[in-house]
C-alpha cells in the first residue's frame, strides 16, 4: 500500500514538473494573442531560434498574395474577431515575411520577433453599421501599396512580456523597397484608426505616454488619464501633423 501511495505521489509530481516547464516557455498563447518574453543582454547570447513545433510552414494556409506580386507570411498567426481591417479580423503574429514573386527574394520585416497586434493592406473600403436604425456607412482607407502593421516592440508596462497590454506602434511597409517605417511621433502610442481621410493620408488617435514610474518604487501609483491627440500622416511626404489635446480646453473651463 505504501508503494502505491509513493507511486501516485511521484506520478503527480512528474505532471507538475511538465506543466511548470511548459508554462516557462518564452511563447505563450494569451487571450487570443501571443506573449513574447522581452530580450535582455543575457538572453541575446543564448540560442533564441524557434522551437521545432514552431516551424515556418508555407503550406499552413496563413500566407496570402498581396498586390499580385508579394507573398506575405505571418509567423505564428493567431486570429480573432475585431480590429480595423477590411475583414473585421485581428491577425496576431510574431513576425512577418515578404517573398517577392518577381525575383524570389525573402525579407524579414522585424529583425527580432515582436508582438504584432494586427496587419492589413492600406487600401480598402468596408461597410460598417453603428446600430440597427441607421443605414450602413462606408469606411474608406486609401494608402496605396503599403502594408499597415500595428505592433508592440517595447515592454511599456514592464511586466516582462510583449502583449496587447503594452503600447502599440504603427508601421508602414513598402514591398517594392523593402522599407519598414515607424511613423508615430516620439512619446505617443496608437489608440484608434480613423477612416475617410485624404488619399495617402493616415489619420489616427494617439495617446501620450505617461511618465514612467521608478522600478524600485514600493507602492505603484495610479496611472493618470491618457491625453488623446489626433495625428495625420502624409505617406508621400513622410511627414505628420500632431494636434493639441482637448483636455487642455476642459481644464480652462470655469467651474
């Protein structure tokens, strides 16, 4: 009887060890997306190559041909409903690869894996319904031959992982030049995409990053309200215009 109890105990101990090992992996599926362990100088010296179960498989059906010239392949794709894209589906990924159908060249968009919150072509129109009473309205985006990418590249909340809780940044990828540009002004992060702006203009609602708290602070202070700004980016001239914040006018109003 004693041997049976010891055997059962060792069996459950083995299961606990396996679960602990699995949860300690750098990649974890998290609420419809991926968490990415933030790289440290020490971790860069280690072997960070993808695990065998995380292969780059062109036959998995995740890649698509864009503009009849480029095959865009999302590494580690996970989808869920929502987002601002043409099909109403959020496409999370670790990285993106672009393969030219003209010369066969392969381009890895980000030098290391990040948390891609969503990506889609910059030129489309879609119908949206605000309620059951109004007629559907058409939302139009006219960014010619560019891939819009919304990605987390910094651990803004200092929890050790990159995920949807961190600040998102906006990138434009030009497949013809293989150029990936970060377009947001320093100190701001993405909040919302606005439709129906001028051709080759990307209009966004941005949030101003709060002042970082000290790491060794004993008590975490409550985060202040985020100040929102409009940002209009001219894709052709690669210049943006940042608005003031409406909160400045609210604070000036008499009681």
